[in-house]
């Protein structure tokens, strides 16, 4: 199962590097189902793995002049605040067993079901939205919407350990008028900042890390990111997006069946 997990990590890196989001949503299922981590710990591991991988990708885009740093930071600030507060205070405050009557409702179950719902949303957006053809129009939209979007993505990242790129990119393109290629780079920068700062909340809460496992997954994911820089120009972005949407849909259904049936 570990070899399948490492292969999935490579795929995650390829998708994250090619379309600026989506791939990181696989990290928690990989850690839970292929490496036997509990869901709460897996979300913390995911923040570190996704954060470092996105940092590598953001640096590559920055060297190509494809990141509008000021715009990315504007979106990132409310997201960073939200993810840090969520990891440092909200998640530790949620008990392992949320309800005992009339049903037993465990924290891990809530995390995984919520994650599956987020994956269904991701799959829907990947399958129905052609981000490569999104038109700019950010000047017509309220900055309040941008701040709100950033905060919502931050909470989602903090609770579920997902980068939120599939939500960030439409916001950058539609609300801030950013070109698609620059939105991908900005998305990676935002994911990097909020994931790593969010992970400091886990350190504050006393998370225990399996550094060997995390190190291996980071290495394989960054390898996938490197592959993305080599093959992205040879694969039509729309096909990659649709293919990942189908894959995400299958994983979401698998999680729901495994957790609820």
C-alpha cells in the first residue's frame, strides 16, 4: 500500500504544479487510507507536505515572472489568519467524540465526511468549469468578497488540511482579474503561506510528527511538481483538469462509502 501512496503523491504533485490546485486534496486520503494515520493527525501532516511542495512550485513560477506578489498577499492575509486560528484553537477544542447520543459521532468521521464533501465540490468545479478560459473582471468586484473568500478558504484549509487551490484560482481570476497563468503561480504562493503558517498552529498544539514518512511524501510530491514543469506544456490543461475531476469524484465516493456504509 505504501508504494501506491508514493505514486499517488507524485500524481498529487503533478496536478498541483500544472493547474495550481486540486492535487493537495489527495494528501489526507493518502495518509489515512494508505499510511494508516488518523484523520486529525493527517490534516496536520498535509499542511506541512502541501506547504513545502507549493513553496517549491511558487518559487519556480516566481522565477518566470508569473506571480503578482502584492495581489497574492492581499488574498492570503485573511486566509492565513483563519487557518492559523483554526489549527491552533478550533481543532484542539473539538473533542474526539462529539456526540454520544442519539448516535456516536466521532471527530475523525466528521473530518473524513467533510473532506469527501469538499472533494465532491472540487470534482464538480473541475468537471464543469474551464478555468483556462476564465475572463478577467476583478475591477468590478468588491474587495469584501475577496477577503471573505480568503477567510473561507483558510477555515477549510485549517479543518481539512486541503490547500484550497480549486477555490483560490476562480477567486483570483474572477474577483481580482488575474490572468490564468499568474493565478496558478499566485495560488501556489497563497497555499504555501497559509499551509505552513497553519502548521505552526499544529506545532503550538503539540503535534507529533513521523518525520521519515513526511520527508518521503514531500520528496515524491516535489518530484511530481518537477515533472509538471516538464510536461505541463505538452498536456492540454483542460484534459488534465477533467481527468483529475473524475479521479477526485471516485475518491470522494470511496471515502463516503467506507465511512458511512
